[in-house]
């Protein structure tokens, strides 16, 4: 059993990660930390853990270093990097669910997160933990930057295209996220009365996942392209549906994109291309590590339209973190992650 | 008091129209028809009408012609045109909420609705009832094609741009609709268990509102442009949020689009441009005839992003029908339509 | 036009009251106050008011006394009583939506609200504003204690029975409320992610509306009876459904309770007894001042089961406040309150 | 591996059962039948099964008898009994999720299900599959009547009381169920637009789970008691919250009921008594086989109030069926059922 720690176990990503570690056959959760709730049982905050003796403790570096062979960080961005540095200094492998190690350089980090990156060396050595893109590098990584939820949905929709070498010039990602993406901190905008039965766009043309998505794709294509990302809040607990618009030249319209995607994802354990004409629904992947995809060609407007769905807290956070862990250990990548979505 | 009839009063548009006519100060509802529920009280189907004596009757042309000075048709497309023809033959003004008279010609109608149009002459004389676009022609119209819900949201977002003479070459409308847009007929996809907490795209690149939107815009610009329309179902009862992407040339990036929209809609009674940076939410217009708008410029990607919200059953159907009626009578356009959205 | 003020206009009851006053034909809203948002437009907090120039001001007694002929108080309990006293000292009629004047005496108030009542004289002179119970006394009242939302639903379900003189010994009210009943202050329990798709009971056997309901019924029956009230939170924005269980003696089982209720409510403008076997749904009264009722007899268990629904923010708060105002002015009781529920 | 069949795999209970069997370590799903969808992949109906090759076949008795060592029946009541009889005639153990074998005798069955029971002998030999009540008898049962969802929630709330020997005279169960309890067949009442944001009571004093609950309790107490059961529909996908009112004599008020329940459920793997004052929420058990319970004493009204929550499709159907299977095989009762509720 691998001894692990979860730092920030009381937030939404943290608690889902904690839940997943409990049913993982090769993990032993040694420490779950939460500065806000230290001393309390996790079940006091989340009664679904009733009957389980799991006391939250403070974020104590020494304790983590002493008891854990690997640590998941579920801290807010800006607070994660120092923690990661300290753990890496003690040679503890880290999977970081914050945004602190996802961007390619400290300049872009400062621009979007409005804080100086304090561990630039670590930043440049971190591996971006999207298995479908960096599986081999993840296997030997000691610091993994677990991708953002929006970024995962966008990238999985675009990888086959970018990897095919097709020259891409113009991409729009219109993403719709469930409310849990906004985190647990109470706020009027995410209160039931204000959020239910309503949709809104936010951070239009300014969201922080924009450079994250762009930098990964740019690294593949080695060419600039026009890129717009628009996030929306939808009245559901979890799930992200991304509708992706890619402009094509006339000659490209004849390609068999369905076949391209089918080939690309044939062996992937967690990506499912649906049968032609069956558009994915977020509920089909709720609570699971799966991403479902389909596409349609708008011939008249010369555009490929790709739709992806995933669970923002699982494939978009905690599940993918486990998947990355499995890879680093050489275990079956799907270990602890094979459950299917319940009906509702 | 103007004596009116509502044909198809038991569907969602029909019942909302019926409700609005009841509180309109100058309308007298003489006949509300429903072949499915003829003989029943409306309150048996919709208990919110409890206490009101309103018996549904069969769709009888003679009764309508005898008792009503104007008739609203809330029938499914394909069934509306014959009814409209018969009423117009008897010189009764008609406001048609179906799609039968919205498209510019019978060829496109046949292509998208897969049925032959039986009243092509009437089709070409019908006025498209979007007051913000055709107000003057509506005033004297005797057959009004009430716009589709998606089309209203898209067109209100694009009118200022197209009317400004700016050369537009590429437009995407990514629209998210509440479930009531799918109508009242029970189906698995719109059942609570399958629709709640989930989003899906549907009829990607093939929805019938696509030619409706395109033809109205094409008539303004007199030039072809690339146009994509993608509808989605969101887990809310009502409301449509449309996120609209318009490609700009570099020189156009300097224009003050906010001012353009502000000027365009200054005098409009039902369109509200929100303060800069306040993105519209569907709940702000739920149950009302208002459309709220805002926009953002994505300079890097050279795109204008416009967001509009409206209530698909009111400004997108029944309310706009009343607005059109008010115009044809020379009444205050807002008569019976001034209520604001309740909190929830 | 009657000049009115709304104190506490930014909370949920306050904003609904403000909205209702705007469409009331005989009211002029002179002052809407909010200490939290003073200086801001109401539309900045609630964008449905976009286009309306309504600036919130501080709760200033002198301003209110100078400009308003009647004041609605939408303050939290405990803070309302001093305000009411000051306004009454200036001879301004007050309709108080807080709980401060609803209980029969200061002892019970202290026990349930854990604060000393500072205006006991006013407390004993206040009229409990349930028109179906105290219509005549309301007409001449200068301080009206607007009933609680739960209390309204429970009392409307029980009045016919208690007024009939039937000896009642045992009553249970099991009430299910939408989340808006918990107010606007952000909290984890009322956040979308925690409240959606879930139900819970709360304050079992200890909720503050228990003595409010009991004291009104006790005043009718003049006899003690066993009374249990259990509130629940249901994942809907608004609405309360109360399921009421009244134990009957064997001889009473033969009474025609449907007829009793039908007779009792025949002339009431806002209470609708539904046809036999049609159980009320909260959505039928959402956004309206109506209460819908039905009942069933459980002969084997010797119980009458009464079900009532209302909108907690309208008939349970702001709408009933307007209704009380209409009564005090001798106006038609339904003025400004006749709209029906939209479809959704 | 035990070879099993699921008859009626396309309904909500059936599909959940199918899903659970797939992750059960000792079950091999040999046949999943559905007359409506025979020949289709399960993933065509429920896309969460995408990637899984599971073709639905017709309900063929011979096939089932040949390939399966145990069969789950997820058929509508009335259609299950003949199937069960035929399987038992072939000596195949059956776990029946319908209501056909839950009632104590054919008279009551006929009265509530309005059809003649065709296998009365089997009816009297069937074991009611509530492990907390009949664990030992279940172990050796060959026909198990899997309890109804409402019945499970009510019985788990009342067992400790009835088993304690306390004389019980008056019980009310006020239950609130998610919409999936109504099944998959599309209907207007369970459509998203009509069901969302609304609550309603239904089948007041006449629901079929009433005799099911009563008969089990009556068998324990050996005494008649007054019993009322009122089901409600709540706008959530899954989950049942039952609020249970039990009348107490004055002397009984002094008992420590919390201790009674704590003792009773201490060893139960799937029932959790929450800490004092923490009321259960349906979301804490969504997707799991757990039941959470708490209670409160209303001393003034001399009533014990018990609140239970469970997932109607898991502990209330498919999960309990697996639990029963585990018992019949002598396996760990929790096999395949230990997952905890996701956050949302």
C-alpha cells in the first residue's frame, strides 16, 4: 500500500480525491489536512463519510514528509507552490491540483494569477498531467501539474486535430460548467436561489484556463492561432460540456474527422467517442473519470464542431490525479477509477 | 376591448399567451382552443388557472371567424399554414407563433421542415414579427410570423452590428435553452430524471432556426457570410442564453462596440444593454418580455463576443406575440408586458 | 398615490415587495432602503431591475417619516421592533414583515427569539395580518404583523377546521419549503451544490413558527392541543407545501370536510380549494399571492390530511403585505396581486 | 463467479442493478433482458455504458434458465409473478424487485394492485428482503421479495421502536421522493418543466406501499395501530426522505431513544445513526446503499420524530437486491456496495 496525504481535503476537489483514495485498492490515506477544519472528522463536514473515522489535521509539512510517500495538493493557486517546493526538497513526489504548475512560464503565470511565481525552476520541470497527451513523461514525473477542469475538456476535444498536423488557425471553446467548479466558499452567485434555473457567461475573454489550454496546444502545433475561450455557469452540480469550433479550409472539409478521432482514442481507457450523431450529455459521465466526445461538420460554414463532456471534479480534477498517480507507479492506469455513472 | 382567439392554447406557448391575454387591459379572450383537451377547463391541465372559468374548445374555424377580431396560432409547424390561410381568407388578422411563415421562401421551408408549403403567396406577404427589426412593417401587417425563440436571441444580439454596415464574414451562435423550448409532449430526453443536472448539444449544424436567423441577417447585409448555430439543452425550465462570436478585421477592433449597442437600443422598450462587465443571466428576464445584452471584445483572437438572454416563452414567443399585436393596433407597445422578473 | 417606503429592500422579501409596489396602481415607492447597499442602484444587485432608476438609501428614520405615508419593514427579527416603535411614535402606519410582532406576548417572544422585546405595548396592539382570519381588524390597523411563510400555509390549511368548532386535539404540520425561505445571506447549506437535489429536515420540534401557528389557533379554539411542526428544505427556489395531519374522533369521520372547506373559502380571493383528488403543486402558485388547498380523509387511521401550497415570498411575505395594505386603505384587496403563475 | 440474469434491465431499477453487477467482484452478468429494447446495446439507451458490449435480449425463460444461476426480476408488478413462478419451477433462485411478493396475502394484493395473484403458494413462501429485519431467513431464501423504496425508508426508521416492544398506537410516515421513483416511462407530471422546482403530494392515504409497511410492522407488534403514509414528489433525481411521527405516552417520553437506535443499528453495515442534532440529507446517501437516520423528541406534543434518508434506486431497490444476493451466498453482505456518495 502506498501511503499518501491529501492537503486541502475539505474543498470540493480535496473531498472527491479523499473519497477516491478510500476505494483505491493500493492506497492508504495517512493524512488528510484542512486548516479550516483541523480537529474535526471529515464526516462532520460531509455526512456521506458518516461511520468513517477520518480526522482532519493541520497542513503540517513535517507530518506529511514523515508519513506519506506521495502528496496530493488541493490548495488554492498561489498557496500551492511553496508547499510543493518544500515537499520536493524532501524528495516527496507531488501531484498538484492547483494551477501553480500548469503554465509554461512565470511571466504568463504572473499575468493571469497576479502573483509572482516563487518556484520557477520547479515550474519548468513540472509535467502537465494529461495522460492522453503526456503519458510517457508522467510515468517518471515527480511533480505533476494536474490539469484544470476546463482545460481537460478543451484539450481532449482538440488533441486529435492538433496531433494530426492539420494547420489550425482559429479555435473557439464555449464551455458550460456545473456550479461545483466555483468551489465551496459560499457566495451569492453560487447560492441555490441565484444559481438555480439560470445560466450566465463569466470572465469572457479573460479566464485563467485560456493560457493553460493555449500553451499546451501551441506546444504541439508550434504555430500561433486565434483562440477564444468562454466559460459559462450552468445550473447543475457537476459536469462540463465544451462546444468547440474549429475553422477549416475548404480542402480539409473532405477529411474523415470521425475516423481521425476514432483512431486517436481507440486505446484510451477514459475517452469514448460516441457513435455518429449521438451527442454527449454531462450526466453520462457524472461521478466518473470518463470523457465522452462527438463531432459534427458544418460544411456550409466550414467548421468542425466538437463536443466533449466530463465531470469537472473527477476527470477534471481528482480522478485525473489518481490516474496520474497510477501512471507514476506503473499500475494499471484505471485502478480505482472504473465505476460508471449512476442513472442520475 | 379587442376580441381575440388563441388556437392551440394547451401547449406551452399557447398557455403563456393565454395567461398574458388575461391580464392585458385591452384584450378579451373569446376562444381558447385545443383539440386534445376540448371540453376541459384550462385549470384542469394547468392548475394555476384554478378559479378561472375558461373552457377549451375545438379548433373551429367558423367559431373563430365569428367571434374573434384577431387570432393567435400556437400550432405545430406544418399545421399552422392552412389555418392561417383560412383565417386570412375571411380577413381575420393572424399572428402565427409557428415556424410556417418565418422563412423567406418555400424552397428553404421544404428543405428544413420536410413538407411542402401550401400557402406560398401568404408566405411571401407575411411580416417577420421582430419589432426591433421590422417595427414599421408590423404596424400594418395582417399576417405576422412571430419569430422563433432562438432566432430572437440571436438576432437581437446581432442587429446593431449588421445594421451598422460593418462587413461581417463569420458568425457563430452558441445557444443554451431551457427545457420548455422542447414543448410539452412527454419524452424521455425531457423527463426530469434525464434532463436535470445535465447539458447536451443537439441538432448541431442542422437546427431549423439556422435558416431563420441567417435569412433575416442576410437581408440586412445583402452579402453571404459563414454562419453556425448550435443549440443546447440546459437544466432550467425557461430561458435562452446565446453566446455569439463575430470575427472582426484588425481595423475594426478599435471601434467602440459598447457605444454602438448602447445607441442602437437606447429607445427600445424591451432590450437592455447592461453596464460594462455585467454579464446577463437568464433568470433576470424569466417570465418577462425583456432581453438583456452585453458584449466583450477578445482582442487577441479578434472577435466580438455578444451575450443575450431572454425568456424563450415570452420574448421568444407569447410576449413578443402580444408586442406585435400592440403594434398592429397602434397601442403602447408595452401594454400588458411590463412586469419584471421575480427573484426566482 | 400613496407614498410608501420599503426598509430592507435588498433582502428577498424586500426585493419582492419592491417589485410588487412598482406595478401596484396606487402606490408610489418613495424610499427603498438598505444599509448594506446604500448608494447603489437596486439593479446592480438584482439585474432584473435594469433600466429602472431606483437608488437604495440608508435606513433613515427621518427621511422615512418625512416622505412616506406608510412603511414596510423587511428587517431581521430583533431589529424591526425599535424601527416600528419610532415610526409609530411619528404616527406612520407600519406593516412589519419580521417576526417581531407576531407572537402573543413577550415571554414567548423571548423564549423563541432569545432577545428581550423592547416594545411590549406595541406588541400587544399589533394585528396579525392574515386576512382570512383577521380581515376586519386589519382594515383599521396601524401596525400589522405580517405572518410568517410557514405560518400562513399552516393556518390557511387549519382555519376552516378550527373555526368550525370541531374539537381538535392533535395536529402535525409537515412543511417543505424552497431555499429562498432561508434568506439571501450566503451559506454552505444553501449553496447550489449542497442544496440542489437534496432534502433535509431542520429545527425539528424547535422552529420559531411553531408558537406563531399555535398561538393563532389556540386563540380560536380556546383549548390546548398537541401540535408538532416540522420544516424541511426542498431543492426549489420558492414555494411551501404543507402536509397537515389532524386526528379525528370516529364520529367526525362522517363529516363532509370538503364541503366545509369549500364553504369557508368560497368568497376568499386568494385561497382556492382544488377539485376533489387534485393535489396542489407549489409551481401552480409560484410568483403569485394564491394559496391552493385540498384534503383527503384517511378513514382507517382516523385522520384528515390537508395539503396547502403557497409562494413563501408572495402570499407568505410580500404579497400578503400588499394585501394587508390594500385592506387598510379600503381598496380592492386584490389590487396589484392578480397575476397568475407562469408555466414554470 | 456466479452467473446471473437481469430481467427488465432497461428500467431505472434494472439499469442500476446492471451497473452494480458489473463492478461486483463475484458476479458475472450473463443475460440482461428488455423486451422494449431487445437487440440494442445498453449504451444506446444509457450512454454511460459507452464502450461496454452489453446487448439486451428478449425476456426468454429458457435462455435464463440455461445460463443463469440466479435471476433478478425488474418487471412491473403483475408481470413478475408468472416469471418468478416459472423460474422457481426450474429451481432458479429469484430476487424480485417488483411488488408481487411483498404483501402478506393475496387478498391485500388484489385490493391494492387490482389484479389476482396467480402464485399464492409462492407468495406465502417468499422472504421479504430487508436484511435489517429478516437477515437470517434471507440467507436461505430462494425467492426474495425485494422491499419497496418507500417501505425501506419507513421500516428502517421504525424497526428499533417496534422491536423494542414499546406499545405503538399511532404512526405517520410523511415521505418525500425524488422523481426517479416514478419510473422511466415519459409522462407530463414527471417531465422536467412540470416537475422541476415543484412539490406535490400524491396517492394520499391510498399508496400501495402503505400495506407493505403496515404488514411488516404488524407482524412484529402483533397489534393493530393507526398508520398513515403520505408520499410526495420532490424535484430531485433520486433519494427519499421520510419524516416519521410516532405518538408516545407520557411515561415513554423519558426513554433514551437515541440510545435505543444507536444500540439497534450499531452492527448494521448500511444504517448510520447520525450524531445528535445532525439531520440527514438525501444527498449524503445518493448513489449508495446507505441509510442515514436521526431522531428528535417533541416533548410537548409527546411525539418521537424520526428522519431517514436513502437512495430509492440503491438501498431502496438495486443495492438492497445485491445485498440480499450476498446474504444468500454467504458472502460479505457489503460486497460491491461500499462506495460512498460523491459530493453532488
